[in-house]
C-alpha cells in the first residue's frame, strides 16, 4: 500500500491510497497477477477491474508462479510510483539478474516496460524473489530486505526436510544500491548492510520480511536505523509470530559472548536462551565481511552450540553467521580457539590450552 494522489479510471474518483496485491486465477495458485485497489480511509476499497501487471510469459505462468509479491515506492508524493514484483516467467540464466522487476507508472495504473533488477551483492550473496523495497530520498539509495537460501537438508540436519527450502529459510539479508544504478538495466552489485538469521533472532525459521517505511515508501526519516518486520518460529505455521529487528549505524561489530546454561556453553554475538548466564566476552567480531576475514558460523547439534568455519556446519544445523574473524594476527586482535569439554560441550576461549579441556583448533583472530 502506498500514499499519494490517484484517480481510479474505473469510477473517475480521487483516492489517497493505492494498494497493489497478488491474485491468482487458477486453482493450483499459478498464473499470479498484480491487482490494484484504491481507498481514502484504508478500510473501504474500490477495486480496479483488471490486473495492472501480468506475467511476462503467460504460457509459462499457467503452470508456474506468475507475477506478484509487489512492493511500492512513491517518488514524488503524488502518483509517480516504482512498483517492484517477482516474475518467474521471464528469461532465465541472465548473469547478474534474477526474477525481480521494477516498473514505473505516472498514474498508478499504466506502466512503462519492466526493468530487470540486479540480484548480486558484493559479498557473493543473492537478492531473491519475495523481497521488500524502500527508498532513501535524501541519498537516492534503494534498500532491499530479502530472504536468503534456506538450509540444504541433503547436507545439514533439518527439522522439516520434506518441505525444504520454504520451511528451512533462516537468513534475511539487508542491502542497498543507488536508484540510478538499479534502473540502469545493466548489472550492478548491492552493498550489504546487515544480516538477520537464527543466530540473531533465536527463531529456527525467519521469513517474509518487510520494512518500516513512511506512507510514501521512504526510510529517510528513520535512518540511520533500519527496522524490519518478519515472521519467526519453527517450521510449523502455528508457531509463527510477527517479530521486529533494527539495524543501527553502530552495528559494525559485536561482542562474542560466552554464556553457560543447563546444557553447557553457548558462544555467540546474537541470541541465547534465558536460562544461559553471561560468563565472559571472548572479544568482538565484525558483522560484515572485511578484507582478510573469514566467516564464523553458529551451529547446533542437539543442545550443543558450536562455532565453525564450515558453511554447512559440519553436517549439523546452521543458525547463520555470527561474525567474521581475521585470518591472521592484526594490531588490536587476539587469537580465539574452539574447545570441547567432555566431548559434548563446545565453547570458545582465548587460551590455547582451552582452560584444561580439549583444543579443537584456532578459529581466528578476534578484535580486542
């Protein structure tokens, strides 16, 4: 939904709000199309009688997802809009692009040809369908919050492998790009701003993100903070709840906390269960990649939490990246080690002897 000044050609009336929505016209839920409705009070809606954005390839859409999942930005406060949609009917395999498109409209109803949106970030991650978009009108940057690929249940331990990857989505990525670069129609790279995952939220499943924006789709009044809403829980819909998280401009690094609870140690920059008490800080980690750093994954097997350099968590359940450590000693850093107590309680220490327990190796160099 977006605020502006619109005329509905179907009834000739003026409206303050336009709402773009996904609709389907066949039973399996294929051939999705983007519809439009208008309102002055956000309660009573006048529907535009036909879809305003149809699939790029109607023949493909008959047996597949078509066009939908809209997100909208108002660029002039009136009726000049950018409408972003997912479309799985477009040409596949174009380097630097995925299945997201944006279209301009001057009146909210009639659209210019679609522009394909770049989908690659500078750190190698990919912007995916079902994303939300918002605009910083002061700097001219577009922000996107997107779901990242879920757990690969052929490589790691999952709760619901039968419905992978939808019920194993656990990572959300926040990125930005200048609007001019996005609309250029040529490959460009998104800049990572932050990541939200199970390590941060404590939810096994994190999905369907959306921005806190002003009525025109802008983030400007909230920056430098960026707040997103998302659904979190277990793979089963009865557990899902709407949650919120805020990325701040002080989030470049975070302390690596070692806690102790009923099931042993839990070391993370993110969430720990209430039953775990703080024990010590091991140092600090970068939250976004830097030159000369490597990713540390937060992982769990049963009730044993551990850190690993393996993206697949050595076959166990990934919770997402907890941060980045330097590969080599730098000024203002110190080594940290992975340790194991009793063969079932992993923890992290600055002591190469693991405080008398088993040393499993150097994890890298954390910030002092």
